[in-house]
C-alpha cells in the first residue's frame, strides 16, 4: 500500500513540476486550451509565445534539453501521441531515477503510460481499434526509459 501512495505522490508531483501549476490550480479545462505549435524545424508565421502585448499563449515551449530528448525519441522511431505526453513520460522516468527506484520499478510504472500513448498515437484520435502489440509496447518503453535517462535526467 505504501508503494501505491508513493507512486500517487510521484504522479501528482510530476504533474505539478511539469506544468508549473500548484495543486490547487483548476486544470479541468486544460486540454481544450492548448495551442498547436509547428513541428521542430518548421517555420511559423508567429514565433511561439505571446503574440501581442497583453495576450497570453498556451503554446508548449521546451528547453534545449527537452528538445534533444524529443528529437532522440523521433530518431529512435518512437512516435508519441503528443510532445507533452512524451515529456510527461520522460519526467516520470527522471523522477523515478532520482528516487533511486529499481530498473524493474521504473519499467512497471512507465510501461502502462507508454502502452496508452502507443495506442493513442496509433489512431491519432485517442481511440484504438486494436491494442498495441506487446513487442511494440516493450520496444517503446525501453526507448523512453533509455532516452529519458540519457538525455533528460
């Protein structure tokens, strides 16, 4: 039971750390407010961030380390459903590593997240007709853990 409580705290603290929100922030409508940003390397009419004085952008802005992690995932053939999901999974890996979790504990925690992401990425609409194959999930989980450990943590 203590492990479940610890993982719950890990998940909650990851979300707080990744989003910069406090636990009391209302995040209910967050998904409908996210703006899309051109893929890395593509140009845009406007750079990400506030466009006009007094306006606020919800565009995802990543650090160079996060960009290197996302690029390495892409190079390895991992196709996350979104960059935010990939960064969340990477954050979970780094926090588990920082908490000195065993390799098996990291795997056990990350694999279901990756399985859901692989299923979402397959259809592009979050609804999968077929569950992803075990090999596909294992390969993606291995890549996420290895790349996050090497590039993000």
